[in-house]
C-alpha cells in the first residue's frame, strides 16, 4: 500500500470536536491557553490523557498538551484501546496518513513496519471507526505541529485469572 493511498479519515469530527478548521483551531488553542501549567517540553517523554469529546475532555487535554508546547518530535507513538473491536494483539497502521480538519499526520512507515515484526498485529481496518487516537491530533498539532505518528490500537488484554 502506498503512503499516498491509505488515508484514515476523521470519524468523529463534528461530533466529539468541531469539524470546521477555524473553530477547531480556536477551541484547541483556548483549552491549551487556559491551562495553568508551564510548558516543560524537555521534561516530558510521554502523556496519558483522555479521549472523550472536547466538552468533557478538552480542559484536561489542554493541560496535558500545554506541558509539551514547543517540543520537537521526530515521531509520536499514539496508543489507545479499541472501543469497537475485540482482537488479540494490536492494530497498527503501517503507512499512509491520519487526516484531520487541520491537515494530515503522516504515519512513520519505517518505524511502524519494524514494530509490526515484533508484535501480534491485527487488521489496520480496526482504526476506521475508532476515535481514541483521532481526538488527540488537533491538540498535538497545536502543541508541537504536525509530526510523524505511529497509531496503535490495543485489543483485548489478558484474561483475568
């Protein structure tokens, strides 16, 4: 599959966050700007943040992404849990782009492909309806700009005892 052919389109734009680029950019900047926390991009290597609609998670996302504002990222690994499909292992998009109302995030094909050699990989199609990673991309764009991403969905975990 060519990098130019696979486009993961937004599935919750207009529902979980504004589909209009101007409104979306304004809202995300407001959430980040309202966070009462100093940026410390050199001190942060990972974020754990929610993925609900912006009326519910926007303020918390603002705090998380305000902390990394200005960080230089070669690649960003996004990890979320599938809400719609149960599968073993993980679903990794190996190449292409994640499209948002603010632009496209290219998948780091080399890194994603090498990761796929080390783990049990399920169909990349499980990303089609999933919102948990998509929610973060406008905040990522506002905080660090467009970076290469490695989108990973986790399937079901190990069964309890």
